[in-house]
C-alpha cells in the first residue's frame, strides 16, 4: 500500500468516526442528554486509523503487536457503545447518576488500558518496534528531561496567564495548598490507568501524520499544518461540549492551542523518537490543571475574544520558539 492510500485510510477511519459520532453527539446535545462520554471516545479514533493502516499495509511475514491492537479495538468499541447508549438510555433516569455512562466508560479505559499495556510489555522488542511502540532504546534521559521541561513551561504558561490577568496572588495560592503535593503522586499512578486515551491521539498525530506532513510540507510547515488539522478535528467537541454558546471562539482557541502544542510535542517526538514521550506530555497537559485547580470540568465554558488573545500570546511565547530548534532545521 503506497503512502497516499495509507493517508486516505487514516483520514477515512479517524475523521469518518469523528463525523459519525459528531452527528450523534449533536443529536444528544439537542435532546439535552449527558454527552460527556463522547470526547473521551473521540480521543481513541486517531490510533485506530494508524492500526488500520499498519494492518492493511503489512507484509505477509511482518509481525505486529496483535494482542495489543485487538485489545485496543475492543476498548474503542466499548467506549463508542457507551457514548451511543448515553443518548438512547440516559442512566441518570435509571440509577440517579447524571454521568452514568461516562463512569462505566472510565472503567473500560482502566481495565482495557491496563490489559493492553501488559500485553504490549509481553511482546518481543522487535514486534513493538515494528509498530513504533517500543519503550526503550529511544534516548530515555532526553525523554525524562523533556517531560520536566514541559512541566516547567506549564508553570510558566500559568504564571504568564495570571500576570496578564493581574492575579499574581491567586497564582501563588495554587502552590500554597498542601493537597497539591499529596495529589502529585496520584497523578503519576493515574497515568497508567488512563494513558490509553492520550495514546489514542498521539499515536495518530505524532507517530503517523507528523512524518507524512513534514515530508510533504517541510519540517516547520508540516508540524504547523498538523496543528491546524488537529484543532479542526476537535470541531464536534467544541460545538457541543466545550463551549456551545461561544463555539466560534472555542474553535479558534482550539486551533491556536493545537498549533502551539503541535510544535512542542513535535519537537519532543523528533528529539526522542519515542511516541510514549508525547503520550506523557499530552497526559500532563490535560491533567495537571485539574490537580492545581481541583476541577476537571471542561464542558460548558464561555469564551471571550480576550481569552482567545490570551491563548495566542501565552502559548505563542511559551511554545512557538521551539520552531527554531535543530529538530525543525531543514537540511539543504
């Protein structure tokens, strides 16, 4: 299978699922259902597209981590079923829990994700390498340092945001709370219980699509275009979950943020050659804020043009300078 067909298959699976489930998500939103199980399910679609490509393009004697792949597809199927059932049979009316299907879906992620990880660990190294999933041999020290760097940049980004808002005292109070330091170890443990969600995106965007786009549009152009595609992929979530009342601002903020993250995540993946580094970065980005603020609710937000400008300035200052690292230097 040539590269063009691989790209078409990836987009067909990834964006095909996104489109179909996005329509169902919109129906659930209009019906007033709880649609919180849809965004998490969507995070699994990109990796499913990559696995479809690898299975379709492999040679007869080529071995892939099939047990991991099969387990992943089972997790995907169950999470999609939970999302669909959430608009057909609202569990809130049955068991009195408003986010019943989301809770069930979370257990699917935990059990399925741990099972998939164990099965992957048991595979031979060359089999993991054939799918770009090997854990070792990819500059472990560099991966660890990049994770620490991202944590530092995360704090700097928060500091800039609070400074621009004139709320520097509130920034200090985030780190004065003793519960923060109790929750940090929990954050590490939780990674192994929920990694599969973030792997779902990074395996698609960084492992598969980034090299393809950089080959065609250059190292810088490819990663910037990836950011735009990644941002637009969030469209159903922006429209119906993140910010239905200010959806246009939400979409623009999403694209800007994804372009900036794409630059740093792309830098990390290019530097280490390890997709798990990008998975950890994605996990940190989505979960540290919940530990700092005590809230993990991303739905129903109201955005202003000021918020968009803040995201552009802060994220641009923190992440875009990595476009000038050697990882993005074109060879003559």
